[in-house]
């Protein structure tokens, strides 16, 4: 009986919070931790005008800055092109790229933008700009030269 009381008493020290206990940090730190990660900007709000005023940024990245070819590859293309998933030409393996290069860069670009076989249009970066996609294509081609 005493052992049961001791176990319950010890458990309550670890499980039940002390009456009136606050989470660690100041009120401002707690408020900041509870602030949502994003925000909604509706048409007509001031934030909508600010977002379009910057313009020219990439849709492929949340920062609005265009990604380099390597960044696009590292974030979107590597999944298939690092290992050759579904016959994708592997980065740095010339034999994989030669048949594609023999068809010409225009055909390779059409495949990049429209997809082919298991590869969807624009690979897995539906929001990438043409410049970002071309940069990724160039990055992969440079790996075999």
C-alpha cells in the first residue's frame, strides 16, 4: 500500500504540471513561438501589392530569388537523375546522355518542359521558370562534358 502511494506521488511529480506553471520564456517569446509560420494575402490587401511590386522572381523557390541550375537539380531533379529511376539519364554518365544529345538540344529542351515517359512536365518543379529549368538542364549536361 505504501509502495503504491510512493509510485503515484513520484509519477505526479513528472506527469502533472505544478499549479499555475507557465511554459518557459517571456510572454513575448511564447507569443512568437505560437505565431503561424505563414500568412494569407487576399486580393486587395496591401500585402498583395507588395508581392507583385517585387516581380520577376522565381516561382520555384519561396524566397522569390531565381535558383541556380545546381539548386534546381539538387532540389527537384536528383531524385531520378542521381540513380536513373525509370530510365532517367544519370548525372555525370555520358553513355546515358549520348542518345538524347544526338536528337539535339531542342528535343532535350522539349523533353525538359513537356516531360517524357515517367518524367512529368518540368520534372518535379512545376513552378520553376524556363531560365531555372534551362539552368538545371545545362548543369546536367556540363556533368558529362
